[in-house]
C-alpha cells in the first residue's frame, strides 16, 4: 500500500489527511443528493423525502423531533417532508404511547414498498459500480466518518455535552444545521417536485415498480 507523503517528501500528518476527508464531504453530499434526485424523477418524491423514508425503514416509527435528531437537521424541513410524504400516502401518524401530544410517524404499506424498491435498485447499482472496494476498507471508512461526526457534533454544540442532551433542549438552530438541510432543501424542497431539471434522455432508469406507477399519488 502506498504511503501518503507531503510536499517535503515526508509522511502526510494525520490532521492533513483528516482535512482531506472533511473537504470532500460537502461536495460528496451534494453529488449524492443530485444522483438521488435523478433516480426519483417522475415519482413525486424529493431527496429529503427519500432520506425520511430511509430513516423510518431503518429506525422504525419516530416522532418528528426524533427524526430531526437522527438526520442531523432542524425540525422544520423534516416536518415539510413528513407532510408531503403523507400527501403521497407514504407515511401516516400514529398515537405515541410515550408522549400524548407528539405523534409517531410511520411508513404505510405503500411507503414500505416504495423505499424497499428504491433501495434494492440502489444496492444493485452500488454492487456494480463499487465492487472493487474491499469490505474492510468500507468498515474503516464508516469508523472514521462516525468518529469525525461525533467530534464535530461536540464542536457544533459548543461543549462536550452529548448531542442527545443538547438537542432535547431545542438548541440546534446553528448555521451548521442550516447548511446541512440546504443540501436537501436546495435540491429536494425548493426545486420542482415533479421534475429535477433533467431531460428525459439524461435521466437514469426509474426503479421498475415506480415506473409502472408513474408519479406517486396519481
């Protein structure tokens, strides 16, 4: 394995390598959002709603504040995604035994089918395009990203207080959270819900079950 070297010919300091990771995160995030938008062309869904359905499928029914915390966003954009996903018949509210005034958001049968179909399509694409990546490299990447995320959450909160405790006080209105939601809002919320600005010839194949249905909710 090649060793990273700096301009002086010596090993690159770990902090410089970490800067390299951090510099790639924002453009990577935006690129992933654009790719998801193309995949969702004609479904009526946005990239943010894709993320919402993914969170509900992996975590189970959650309240809007819980979803916002797990997605690292403010509640307002998450609430908008919930409202639109409900209009499409993909989610419904359910009573919350733990909190009478805060309903649970859960997938409908339709929502479960849609996100499963999308993720099966995505998994096939990932296997084909990234087959050369060893599983151990992916595990290492996950570990590094988790650690970076943990430390930056502490920095964003201005203390070493665990993020869950800080969020429970409703103190996530920082520029960082605004920028995070912008990655979804600028492409998923502010843009057209029925078109992502791509010509039909540029769009990748829509997952078969969505192609049959056309725009969700019709």
